[in-house]
């Protein structure tokens, strides 16, 4: 019987890999998480969220919105294009920030995310 913690190709299940990534987040991802966590921008975000076959840095499933912190880990040419095309083709919006922008301009990054997302459905009064 196959190991339930492994995928068909023998690697870790994406959810298990996402847990490892969450526990070993780089400083830039931790800094961005401080902005996104606890609905501070009006939306609920999850970090290292599985959108198979990918694991995105941050996602707001309700708004189908992804935020990626970019640095050396996405260095292969075309990686972003393939990921973004897949995600956008499946109804997700993607916003990317360079790691140095997150560290040096956290307020500007938060403002840009808020501009793109707009108000959450919970913050909009119902008639």
C-alpha cells in the first residue's frame, strides 16, 4: 500500500511540504506575514498555501488572490510566467513583490495589496 504521506512520484504531499515551508519561512516572508495576518487588511490570508501543483507564499482564497515574495528562490527564467499563467488560468490574481521592497517599504507593499484587493465583503455594509 502506498505511503499516504508521499505523492505518486514519491515526493512529499504538497500539504506536508507547505507545512515545512511555513516552519522555515525566510525573514522576508515573516515580515510580509506580519502585515497580512489576523485580517489586518480586511481579508484572511494563508501562508504557504497549496494550489496544486504549486505552493504559493500567501493566498486569500476568498478573493482568489495570491501574493508572492520574490528573491533568489525563483531564479529560473520563465518560472514566474508558467506559475502565473497556471494560476491566472484557474481564476487567481497574482501580485509579486521583490524581497527588498517588502523589507524596505512594508507600508507601501500593504497599501498596494489593499488597492488591488479592495474592501472585503465583510467590511462592506449590507443594505
